[in-house]
C-alpha cells in the first residue's frame, strides 16, 4: 500500500499544505505544524484561544486545501442534538418542512466540522458529538450517515463563564490534541494583520490557495501507510513507557512543583488511548521530517499538545491547570533520560 500511494510524494504535498496554511494565517507556524500532524494522523483537535485570533479562518483554509466540505455549528445552551442533523422551517405553502443540518449537507464529502464554543452546549449535544468523533457516523431519517474522511474541531470559550458546561474527561480524551491559537507577538505581523488589505477579505485570501492540494478522500490510506512506515526501536519504546510511568505518579518519581502538594495534585493522568495517540502523532511528525524511524525529539515535539488536556488535577489545582500542566509535563520530560 505504501508503494501505491507514494509516501515521499505525499510528504511533499503535506509540506505544501502546511506552507499554504502559513500563507493564509500568519504567525502560527507551530500551531499549523500541529494541525498538519493531526490531519495526517486522522485525529480530532480541541482549539483554545481568544476571540478573533483566526481559528475559523485556519479551519476554512484547511478544508479548502483538502478539497472537502466545511461546516460549523455554534454552541448554545439551547442547542439540541437534532440541530446538527436538520433544520425545521415553514415552507412557502405554510407547511412544516425540514432540510439537512450542518452535519448532513455534504454527507461523505464533509472534511472539516467545527463546533464553536463547545462548552456552551449541554451534555445532550456533547453525546451526539462524541459518537461523531468516535465512529464518524450518526443516525438520522431512518438511516446511518457515514463521514469517513472527517476531522472534527472544537473550541472552548474561556472568557465567559456564564451558561457554560465543562467538557467531560471522556470527551476531552477523544481529541488527539489541544492546540493553543493566539495572535502573533511580532510587531511586523501585528502591523500586517491591521494594515495589509489582503487580510481584510478572508474569502479572497483563502481562494488564492490551491483547492484539493491534499485530497481529503485519500487521507485515511495515507495515514495508515505513514504509521506502518515509521518504526519505533526498543530503546525509544522504553523511553515512552517511562514517560507514562512518571506522569502517572510524579511524586513517586521525585518530581516537585513550587507551592504544590504533589500528593493531592493529580486526579488522573494520560490514558492508554492518550499514549497511543502520542505515538501516532510522533510517527506522523517523523514522517514530515523525512525519517522512517522515531527519535526522542519526535516525542518531545508533540508531548504537550497531545498530553496536556488529558491531565486532570484535583480541587483548587484544577483552576490552575493552564499554569501547572505545562510545568508538570516539562518536569516529566526533564526527569526521564532520552535514549
């Protein structure tokens, strides 16, 4: 299968995809690299960041480059599972009618689905969304709809706390990564976003990118071939197992964070599924770097974006997750010697 799909040629496409995204959304090379890894690992992504930093533009551009459909839905306290599937309305004859909702409009051609402000939606809406992520299918109108090429994205509103619902641990663990999307810090890029008129018209900006550069309907077989092509030697495997062991019980490993009672910090660490996703992402990263074997750098490069949202803290420490989780993850990396 690897020979049939020509992995070297697909790597060039993947790098061109990454380059094209960087031309649309400036100042986010690390985030775009993470998104590229997620797409070619066939994993879903949780986004976090302020309002107006380019998340929607980034996802629309990705869908355009993939050549597939793009849809989004807004999280709200009154959002129901049916809102994903159909819209009810009164037609010109005054009769009740329905039309396909955002999930069903493109059917199998849906490549990117964005659940904006997921934490504003009630758990009932989360349940359908979880099935969509896990099985890439939903039931509607007495049939089952499949979305084999779909990548799901969601973002959380961190600014407003009223009428919000925390995403359950089981739901967060379904996401391959959590990517932080922030406005660029460099003055030149800030000036460009404010004064360069190219960035005023998002539709025109996206349309200048090559549509279908990396065909969405071939990503599954490409991802399968990528995973099979990148080997993990025994020392590297031992390294990752030790990272997991230390993360599960950092106090036993001798890790201490400032002003933290380590015996009361962790409510849960990365799951086996999470560590498998870590390896999947690392293999994709190695492939993008032009190698058929894993190195510790591949693990370290994806460690935080894959593991951070899978680490859960107790009590008051949970309120400091954004500060403490990166410190803990870095301490684990520092503690375990790389082969």
